[in-house]
C-alpha cells in the first residue's frame, strides 16, 4: 500500500474509534462518574504503554528529555480536549455540540498558519453543512455554558493537532514513548478528581469494564499513538480533514449498535462530510505541490515545511 494511503487509513481508523467513543462513553458514564471514567481510560492506557516498553525485545532506551517535555505538553492539551468535550456535551444539546466541535476543521489550518486557497474553506464549509444536517434532528438553542465549552474544545483540539505536527517535526521523538508520557500525564491529572469514585470500580460489572478498556486501548492508546505517528508523516491540515469524518462514524455506530434511527437528512449530511473531506484533501495536496501520482508514492512534507513553502 502506498505511504500516503497507509497514513490516510490510519487516520480514518482513529476517526472511527473516536466516533464510536461517544456511545461507549455515554453508557460508561451512566455507571460511573465522568472523572472516574477519564482516569481509568488514561491509567489502563498508561499501563499498556509501560508493558509494551518493558517487554523483552521492546523499544530500547529510556525516555529522552524531549519525549518527557513534549509528551507532557501534549498530554496536557489532550486531557484538556477530553475534559472540555465531556462536560460540554453534558451541558448543551447534541446539535450544538456536534456543530461547534466541527469548527476544528476550519480552525486547524488557521492555527497551523497555512495560507490555503479559498477552495479549501469551501470544502470545509461543505463539511460543516454536513455536520449541521447530521445533528439537525435535535435542533439548536441559544448559546450557553456548554456551547462555550464545546467552542473551547474545538479550539484546543485544533491546537493539539497542530502542536503534534510542530513538536515532532525535526525531532527524534518516538510515538510509543511520546504516547506513554501523554497517558501518564492524563492519569496523574485525573487521579485526584476521580478519587471519590474509585471504590465504585469494585462493584462495576463486566460490560462497563469492557467499555472502559475499549476507551483506554482503542480510543486512547491506539488513537494517540496512531495520530502521533500519522501527523509526523503528513500535514496537520490533512490530518484534521480525515479526523473530521468522526461525526459520520458516530452516526453509523449509533444507528447500528445504539438503535438510533437514520433519517434522510442524516444520510445526506454524512455524504456531504465525506465529499468535503476528500475535496479538501485534494486542494491541500495540490497546494503542497504534489501531483496525484507523487502523492500516492511519496511521503508528504510535514506541516512546518508546507507553511514555509506557502510563505
């Protein structure tokens, strides 16, 4: 499989597991407090990272100073995204939350300081229109505290994607070690807020534990590791577009596993998101100066190189 296709598949897989995380987290938080869910999510992922690092024949060498420093920084931004999203959704409608968080698509290239042509923002607008159709069933209401939290989550999420590209460019940072630090930071941050709810874990059933493990290993460890690796080999803007398909997967998972009803508007919205995503990819690829043939066979330049070229 060509390099760029492999990177795109990895990023789409991240979008799929993150899309599925909404239904999983919803059922898990019905049984446990939000801070407890977040702590277990990070702690299990951190233990899995430690096991991978310490296994016989595993990655050699201890953590470098850069891995500790930048892993800690990325751990803080990733934890901030999860906190803002979780509490934001709890205090606003699903329609407002989905529409506001989708602003990440537009905010990523803006924060990445890439001078993209207007066609890219038209493609992003198509994605936003698609998200609007996806969530239109619940309607919109006047902005409130939850809406502001979701707006902050969109800004922080876009900033996190850009930051991954910035700190990994030109540095010998290993994705597994970087992810291990992020997970350890998240577990440490949520330990105190989750302390009062930890005794409830002993009475938690197998189904809830399965959801927690899925959130930790797939929506946490795999997603963080895959995102770090992929953004190291592509631009933050391209990564943001592919991760922007997350609402489509959330819709499909909700329909197939959660029994939610698909409407004509929902299907149209999903189609618009997919169309806008691939249109935006094409615009971004051409802007970086890669022909379709070259993009299939070569690793794209990193986000910082693209920004330099644009200026």
